[in-house]
């Protein structure tokens, strides 16, 4: 596919194929090779004006840096994706990027900033009806409230998380309920 895209001058197809190869290498654990393919894809995405593809590739680069432990670089790339996603109205991926940014802030111990991003993500997930995403985001919010020693808010958020998890048959429901039990002791 890559050869064919290059042969016929299909820059958009080439960019997509390079990005997809990067996704495969990332899934296989070869983050450096994945990064190489994403970095080849990005200028082509920009060249053809594919804002959604550009945001996806930027987010993928952020994910690689996150997995490699370079939180500052990951945050930089995640933040770059947001204006593109907002420009094209891709709220689903915007919620994912907001979650990623919140996760970086949480990992760095900045609970206040993390909560700000997770709350934005939660509003989008609710608006979109993304119940599985809502479970993940609510879990983060509850966990961060617990870290901040706000046990009541943590319990409220985790109880809502468990209720939504039950509604969508999430495999995480039991773990969430166990966490609630621990907090109630």
C-alpha cells in the first residue's frame, strides 16, 4: 500500500499508511520505530491539509513519548492536537486528548490541572453519550479527589463511576466497587 501510494503520488494515502505502520510498531512495543513512522506521516498530513489525520498523528507521537517516559514531550504533542480537533469539531478525539493531558498532569502530581482537563473531557463524554469513556474519566476524577484527601467527592465520583460501569457492563465495575469499599473503611 505504501509503495502504491508513493507510486501514484497519493500523499494522503502515504501519510495514512505511514501512520498505520507506526500504530502497529507501537502496539508491538517498538516505540522508536513507531515514532519514526509517525514523524514521516506528520509533514504529509500537513501538506495535504488533513487536520483530523494531523491531530491523530500528533496524538500518536504524544502517546509514544508518554510510553517512553518523556512526559514533557508527550504533553507538548497532546496539547498540539487540541486546537486541530476543536477546529474540525472532533469532540470524541478531543475528549481523548483531554484525558491524555489530564493523565500527564496526574502523573506529575499536579492534581488541580489534571482535574481541570478530566472535567473538560467528562463534559464532552457525557455530551457524546460515550459511556465507556465516561467510566474511565470519572474513575480518574474520583482517584484524584482521593489523592487530594477529598474523600467525600472521591466517593461520590466513584459511586457514579460504578453505576455507569454497571449500565455498560464494564469489566472494571468490580474493581471500582472494591475501591469504594476501601475508601469507606
